[in-house]
């Protein structure tokens, strides 16, 4: 878990968190030095251990952490300082209960039955690799299914992103000329959704909402949102350093430009990777007023930023 301590450097700022999380501490190029630091610190606790052995264990642990972050869709900058590009395989949801369950049960069993700890750890590792292979196969199938449904142009940015609680549920995203297309779908054998879920208002409604929100490929409803045309307000917003940080993080950003009665203009940015299954983008067709990673800039008539930041509450306007 040491690589995830990078959140400390964000100092509680969400924008800085997006800029720095899964950065330097997740770099394969920084790994040898970070592993050495961990080995030297550990040596102080275990003075009879060899630094070389401790370094190997630290390096393997760090590399495993980086790879397991790579398989998600959040994006990992594992080639810093050469590039800040975020690499993502899109195989597994950021918080996957099956993945976490295999790890937790394997570790617990190895602790309880110490005499067979090595065997149990090996079984757990094998199950984990089999599950990841299964997810990789499902991702390839989901991506092919989405391309067949949407027909994106050659060279367009296209992705099939894993979803909450099921390896069979996916969000397809594709950029077209002046538009972004999206659809939620389920490639599993028990898919029954109709693509028109109701927003859950309590915990007991989440399961039904999920089932309704992910139809089989034959019943998928592709949703299309126009990108705003170039404008002075949009250019002014995109020139802000804070917005550049957001856009470097976002893979499928959608901007919404709204003029206000007082002459100011709101530019709202949303990374559609984090679009909930039961609603649309913020201030377009959204039926739900709490969504993650929605960033707003308010500009005056001259294009100067009056205020900016993440929209945090359901009533924020």
C-alpha cells in the first residue's frame, strides 16, 4: 500500500490529487530507488536481514501494486519522469469485490492455517491470475461488442470500461466527429436490463437499478452528446492551468457551456468514465445531482475566471 501514500502530497486538494495520484510512487523507473528506501527502513527493524533480500521483496511488492493498478481504468503514470501519460488496461473495476475477496480470503487462510500457508498462498495467487485472465477475455469481448454496436470511425478514441459489482457489465465510450457516444451494457448470460434504470434512492434499490441499467447488447440504447462549438469562453477555460490538469486526467471529457443572465458563462467539464449508469451528464440530462469529478469554471464577459472548482453538492449551480 506504500505507493498509495502519494495522496499525502495532495494536501487535501482534489485537483492536486488527480495530478499526482498514481504518479511518482507508481513508476517502474522510480521503483528501484523506492524499494531501496523501503529495504533500508525495514533493515532498522530487522537488523539481521540482508538489504539485498529486503530490496527484492520490496521491489516485487511495488511492481505487483503497479500492475494491479494498471489493470483498472483510472490510469497509472508508470513511466514518470519520461511521460505523464496514464496507462490503463480497463480489465477490472477500481474496486472489484471478487479481486479483493480472493486476496483477503487467501491471506486470512494462510494466517489461520500456517502449516499450509505456502500452499494456500499459491492457490490464492493462481485463482487471482485466472480471474484476471477471465476479465481480460471479457474486456476484449466487450470492446468488440461496443465497436459493433456504435461503429466508431477509424482512429477514434474508443473504450469499454469495467463497471461496479460485475465483470460482465461495461460502459462503452467513443468519440465521433463533434460527439461523444456512450452506452451501458451487459455481456453476461443473465442480462435482462432495458437501459432505463431509476436512480436508487436507498441502498436496497441499487441492485435492481444496476440490473435495469445494463441491457444485453441487442437492447442497447446508444446515447449521443454534442461537444460544444469553439468559443471564447471555452478557449479561456481551457487555457487555465487548473483546467489543463483536469484535462490531462480525463480520458473522455465532455464540456457544457452555459450562459448566465448576469453575463457570465459556466464551463462544466465531466469525465464520462465516471458517468453513473442511471443518469446523463451534469446539466444536460442529469436526473441525479451528485456525480464525481465534475469541474466548473465561471467566467466573466471578458473571459476572466470568477470562480472554479469541483461541484461538491447536489444543489451546486
